[in-house]
């Protein structure tokens, strides 16, 4: 695959490649022939190499986690190379937001709903990582993605639905008590004898 696909990716200036099969998340630097290219930091010209991103975080959980083995704590099963900028072994999903200026991919963990990693690809093809305008730092720092207006609207709608549901339940309980107490009380009936 490296022999046949990578030359096509580089020649056609492919900005990123999304991969699956491995049930984990991983982000690699933009590279060609296992060599990280320039990211355009400090005025250096950037090279149009594809960033490889593994997005197989759902599905089967039978693969070993990316942690040291108990019998060899200093020797990980899958050593993290310098090309690997971030690894995640929790289930999750990838959220994509595309505008005219950039494409933003965020890795969101199912266990906490938080953004654990983010990559931004500018319209020019330059690949940035993390939050803000800083490019790949090689450490795989976890960045928070800025919340979009639509996600804030969704959160607001969820809060409103929750408040409406709680109000309904409280109203139902209040009415049930009122009906129960009215059934147990006697109403005096006037009895009139011959008038």
C-alpha cells in the first residue's frame, strides 16, 4: 500500500487519509516515506504531505490496548513512534466541521463526551493540530475544539426539554395528590324534607 498509494497521495497533494480496521484512534504527522514533512512553522515552507488518521474507535474491543504489558512495563506492545502524534484507546467518534477556510476533525470520547484530539486542515492544504493556530508540536497534546453555535443550540434545547419533563412530572405528582385527597373527603349534602 505504501509503495502504490503514497506516491499518488503526495503527487495529488492529498491533505489527509482516514483509515479504519484498527479499533483505536491515532493521528500521525503529515508524512512521505515514513518521514514527517515540514509543517510550515517559523516561516519554513510547508510540504503537502498527507496526515494519516486512524478513526476505527467503534466496534470490536478485542485488540490489545496501547499500554505496557504487565510483565514488561517499560516495553509497550505498540511503541509510539515520533511520527505518531496522538493515540487514543477509548471508544469514540470523529466529528467533522468543514468551512471554506478549513476542515476540522475532532476525536470525541464516548466515556466523557470530551474532545481528546483535534486536527485542522486549511484550504491551502496545510495541516494544523490542537487548538488555536499552533501546528503539530510532536507531543500529541490534547486540544479542546471550539464549540460551534449549533452545538450550543443543541445543548440549550436539551436543557429546555429536561426542564419541561421535570415540570410535567412534578405537575403529575401534584395533581395525583390533589385527586387522591378529594376522593377521601365527604361533601355534605343538604337533605330537605317536605317543603
